[in-house]
């Protein structure tokens, strides 16, 4: 066998071996990249599902906060036709549990601050509850919860305009109470009443 015959056998064999090795390593790299991409896609999908479930569970929270506030106002106005305390307490607990379990840190901060203030007022009979401030707490909470759920920011003043026929007379009381809470609690600056 001559040199030319050896070259005719060895060269194609070497090309085949080199081609096989290149293909093997490229396939291995592509497979590894594909698995990494699949894992990243999986993590993204998992986060999306968690977010969707949280939004589903929180969807009624802004409404629940406003209904609870109105029930408490109605209960205070008319003791004869008020809800039993257990019914109000149940509504309150359901909202509080929901906000704690699924709410944003801002909504939880608003709620915990409100409750802390209520506890202090109940423990110390000298401290009176500022009704405007308490209403502003609930409306600010509902506004924050709405922002959490929908991404839309609605100024609390819209609620006051809608609910109080004499709002033009009491605007300064609500605006001062609301703006003080926004300053203290630091939610979105869009919640300031101007």
C-alpha cells in the first residue's frame, strides 16, 4: 500500500472523526442551552401562575374594604338596623386575612397602621378616633388595593366626591386627613388630594 492509498483512507477517516466530535460537542452545548432556557421559561411560567392566582384572590379586596367601611358607618349611625357585631367582625377578619395573605406591602402597611391606631384609641379612652382620618384610611386602603389588582391609580378624592353630597364643604377635612396619611405611610404620591 502506497502513501496515496493511506492518505485516501486516513484523511476521510480523520475528517469523519473531527466532524463527529464537532457535531457531538455542538449538540451537547445546544442541549444544555435548551435545558437552561426551558428551566428559565418554567420559572417565568411559575411566577406568572402565582401572580395570576394572587390577583384572582385579591380581585374583590378593594370592594370588600369599601363595603366594610360603609357597613361600619351604617352600624354607627343606626344601631337599631345595624349588622350584628359578629357579622361585621367576620367581614373585617376576612378582609384583613386576605390583605395579609396576598396584599402588597403597601396595602398591608396601610391596614396595619390603621389597626394599630384603632387599638391605641380603644385602649386609651382619652384618645378619640378622628372619623375623617378613619374614613380616609379605608378609602386609601381601597385605592391601594385597586392599584395592586388593576395597576390603575384612582385618587381617593373621587370616592369622597361620589359619596358625600356636601364634599365641597368638607373637602379640607378629608384632604388634610388623607394627605397626612399619604405622607406618613408613603404609598403612591398619586393619592394626594390637591
